[in-house]
């Protein structure tokens, strides 16, 4: 079963949440951000190239135009490959673990897997960000030395920064799977 719902991020931008239910013990959540706007890309490129052309007319050195074109192209490729994330995915399987994937605008993907035995809980936490309180979903990892302690906090959907209503949808569904996993591991 697949469902898609529209939400917004902390800045008011549009996000899409896709929920895929593969089985009662396996669910996937994809938060998609809007693609790179051609209008903003054109505006930045034109601004850089006009500034370079202005310097060219003052200095009459063609190296300035070549450098502006080269720097703009390198900057764009770097932004698409290392910064702009189009989609973040959280896949939770009660017997295996949690997989988080970030898909960049260039097609590059970054994946992190956390074994279910290391997961203590999944919580919604709050933080102060740019003079406002925001909420984020995070995974609490068990401390191997202290059984009731937490060794690490792993944030989920770091780039998209969805608002609380979106996080609650993901949280409730993940808690169902975690409760199912805890019930099956506790029973003999």
C-alpha cells in the first residue's frame, strides 16, 4: 500500500511524504523536496556572468570571463553533488534494522544502516534553530556499556527538516513496528 501526502518544511517550503507499507513489520517513508528551480539557477548564473562581463569591460582581459564560466560550472556541479538533497528515505524492518538514504540532485546516494539490536527508541526531539523552536525525528542508540543509557542520537530527515505534523505521521508508524519488534523479541 502506498500513500502520498503534502506537508511543509520549517521554512514553509513544500514537501511530499510517501508512505509504503510492505508488511506489518516493514515500512518505508520518503520525504521529497522540490527540485532545483530553473529560475533561481538562471538568476545566479546571469548575475555571476554579468559581474564578470562588467569586470571584463573595465580590464579588457578575457581570462575574467573564462574564469567566471569555469567557477560557475564547478560551483553548480559541487552544489548538485554534495549539497542539494532531493529525497530522504527511512526504511524500517523490525527484524533487521533501520536504513536511511539521502538521494542528491546529481544522482549520488548516501546510505546509513543501523541494526535493530542497537536501536533503543525513536523519538521526536526539539531544538532551537534560527530563533525558533523546531522538531526533528531522531533514533536513540543503546549504549553497549550502560544498558539503560544512550550512546548516540542519530537525526532523521536532516536536509528536508519537515514540520511536526509530518514527523508525527512517521513517528506513530515507526513506533508500531518498534512495539511489534519488542513484543516478538520478549516472547519466548
